């Protein structure tokens, strides 16, 4: 299976976090009485989808990141566009997210068992944890009780961190969400699952600067390999691109090892090695997978708390406000 690999050690961490007093109170046991089967329904749906499509884990993890970074973790990324409004899911950075059907399927099943109870925002958060665990990564207790937002605008996706960001830009972007430098480097490790289209990194492969054709921070042989995958030709397929590390279907610390070798795909990935504020964290996680797993679980809980408010609703259908 896409998420099985010999000698992958799945670590289990139970992580709890304090939510700011001004935010809604989240609770790991929020649905224990109102919908005790919620997490099992979501896990089963995610597992089945992953068996049929190995790209599901990366897409659902990216969905969680992108949702939380725009208006907080409120499932605004799921809302469909209308004649008068282009929604987040149709913003350029979210074109590659896809797999919305997995959340829709889980939500439909939940509505049959526990109507108007489990929010879409919580489904996304739980699904993100599940794809990490199914892929060999850590487990953590997801704090629940989020409400679903009613506003979704495609133009707000410009606020997502870009693959061309330098470290200072990354730090600023994550700090605006209450996340530290260490959280930023840790959550960047989510790129251990995934694929990127050529458009996100091909500027590093030719005409990079006045003095360098190829980004000098990139391993030369690796750059040549990427050039072959992204030919400057009108015949290039729309899905041309590359995986983000060498074990793309397994959640592990290979992403950091790739960066140490000059094989970070995005400029924002490789930049982490060239800045004293982040280099030591990359080096730590490259040699200590347990440390990475522990910090990733904690940072995911922290990100999951961002922008969670008491206002909102529990959507009946994931793509539409009630």
C-alpha cells in the first residue's frame, strides 16, 4: 500500500494545547457523547480513499494547511464558488489540493448518523491527522469543537506562503498565525508527502539570475533531473512535476535529508538550510526522526487552534452554507 514501508516506526503522541481565552474552547473529547463514532467514520473514509488514490494523503494535509492559513481553521476551503463569488478552492494555490470528495463523503456519512453535529472544519483536522498516521507518521489527539465559516474568497489565497519565499518571509507569514520559527520549519516537513507541478519550481532551473542559470543552492545533478521532468516545451503534460522527497508516500524525515543534500524542490525549502535561524532545526530533524515527529504533532495542534472562534455554523453539506 502507499502508506506501508518496511521498518517505518509510527510514533504515537498525545498532544494537548491551551487555546487563547479569546478563542473558542476546543476539547479532544468534544464528540464523545454527541457523536462517538465520528473519528472512526472519518478514518475509514480516509483509509479507503487512500487505497484507491495514493495522492490523497498529501492533498488532505495540504487542504488543512491552506484552510487554516486563510481565515483560520473554518473549512472555508470547502465552499463552492457561486456566480457572484469565486471561492478559495478555486484560487490558484488550491488548484492542486483536490480530494475534496473525501471530506464530502465523510461528512455525508456523519450527517446520517449524527446530523448537524460534526463540523466540516473538524473533519478536515481529523483527516489531516489520519493521513499522517496512515503514512507512517505520528498520532496526536485532535482538539475539536470548531465551527464552519460562511465566507470564502479566492483572492485571499495570495496570503498563503509561496514556494519562492525566503526565510524572513516565511517567518513573517507563520508568525501572523501565531506560529514560531520552529513551528514553521516543522510544518514545512509536511512536504515529505506530496508532489509539485513544474510551475512552482522551474524558475530555479534556468535563467535564475544574472550570474547563475541554475539556483546555486540546488544540487546540480538534481537540477538536471528536474529539467528532464519539466522540459521547456509546449508538449509538456499539464501534470508534469516531481515528488517532494524520495519517499513521497511515507511520512518520515527524508525531506530534511534532501535539503541537506541540496535537493529541496522549492526555493523556500532549500532556503531553510541557508539561514542560521532555521539551519539547526533542519539538521536536528534530519538526524532525529523522533524529534521531528514529536514537534510535528505539537505544531499541528497549534496550527489547528488558529482563528477558531465561537461564531459560525455546522454545515450540513460541505460545499454550501446552511
